[in-house]
C-alpha cells in the first residue's frame, strides 16, 4: 500500500503500512480456512461450539455501558454495542500496522461476526422477547435497541435494519476470508 508522502511526514506511524506483509504459511492458511468455513457453517445453522466465541463479547458489551455511563443515557445505552465492535476493530488495526494478515483477518472476521448477534438484538426491539443481561440494578434493565430505535424514531423498522446489519455481517465475514486467501496467495513469489 502506497501512503502519500505528505501523510507520512505528518503521521510517521503510517510508514509501517508501506512494509511488506508477514507471509502466511500454507499450512496456516489451510488451518484458518477450515476454522472460518466451520464457523460460517455453524453460524448459518445457528448452533455449534464455535459460536461460544460470542460469550467473549458479552462482558465487552456490558463494559461499554459502564464506560459510557458518564456521557448521558443515550451514549450509555449505545456504548455497549460501540465497544463490542470497537475492540475487534482496534485489534485489527494493531495487526494491520504489524503487517500480520492472520491477525487482521481474525479480528476483522469477529468484528463482522458481531453484527449477527447485534442484528438479533435489534430485531427484538419491539417484541423484547430476549432475556437481558445487566451489570447494574436488575430492576432497571433497558432493552438497548428498543431505547435507541425509539429515540431515533426507527422502532417500527427494527427488523428491516436488523436484516441489513445481518447482511453486512455475512458479507464482511466472507470478504475477510476471501481477503486472507488473496493476501496469502500474493505472498508467493514466482521463482
């Protein structure tokens, strides 16, 4: 990736983006492909042991509420989903600057994967059938997306928005896998 010289003068850390990617060994690519394809299969079925990975994001989501609680009710409620997405995004950026394609792919894959449970939560905004978790007072539990969509005047569109978010998640996950394969194949230098 060629970064404009004026940018690297102002932001020297961008020079790292001009370095070559660390190569992905063929055995690692094969292992990652098996993992991602199995994960996608289990996600499509809605069941499987790999989906337990979503449990890692529950405390991150709840931590977002705690982190943003000082910035008003709207940001407090939105902060859960924000942090749920920001953590894997930030980790992907770290690996991008390390030029480590496998790390970028893993973190980006789970960034997009989180769109699936978020979409499920969004689609439940009007029905409010899902069990809710809280780190605060159990008597004062707010359904994030009922509140957020209600404040934005979008509550009646909860399932349509959720469908679009779910589509973005699936396309993003598939795109990340395709990118990793492309990146790994570009590591091969012809003799």
